[in-house]
C-alpha cells in the first residue's frame, strides 16, 4: 500500500509510530479531564457513549495519595511501556516474511491487546489489594479494551517502516 512507501514511511518505524499513538491515546483519553467528561456527557446505553467511556479505561491521576489511584496510574504506565516493547518484539519476524500493510496493522492491534491485558494483570497484582481472581478479571477487561481500541494503534503502525 502507499502508506508504507513514500513520504509517510520516512518519519519512523511502525513500532515507533504505534508507541506514539499509544502514548497519545493513554495520555488524552486517560486524563482526568477526559474521564470526567466521558462519565458526565455520554450515554452508557448508546454505542457511541459506551465506546467513549471505554477509551477512558487507562485512566491516570498522578499526584493523588489514594492507593487505588496508584494501581490505575501503574496500569496506564505499564500499558504504554508494554505496548512499546510488544510493538518492537512482535512484528519483527512476521513483517520480514510478509511485506505489506496488513501485517503491520494486525501486529500493532495484537500488541495493544496483549499490552492492555498484561498491564491490567500486573497493575492488579502489584496494586494495593492483589488477588488472583481480581487480576484475571482485570486482564479480561484490559484485553477487551485493547481489542476494541487497538485498531487505532494498528492504524498508526501503518505510518512507519517495518
């Protein structure tokens, strides 16, 4: 496709553009301002409102002393770090064999699903009230978030070279 050949591909790697998109997604949609807006101004019973609330899942609240807030901050930080790591690790062998945008898209999407699930799992286990059941339930929620919003990261991965 034309997205990987030409002017767009000179800006960086697929992993770099995907990581930047994850940082922006978590930074903007996880911000206290966005989270408050999504809770107040959207209808949870509509598809659009539900999706806008879903985007607020990696909420962060730096600077507060509450221990539950520490777990959510850790989850947001781990999501960006794990996304970067998985974007660099996952597509290397796949993209080398199959040239094309489709493999970059699915590698970025899959990396975000795995990163969100792992971030939720580790955030719960390292948080203030660790439990195995809570960690598994959080991982399922995180993977669901990654599945439904990971296409954004997959699309951003198209903007870079393999």
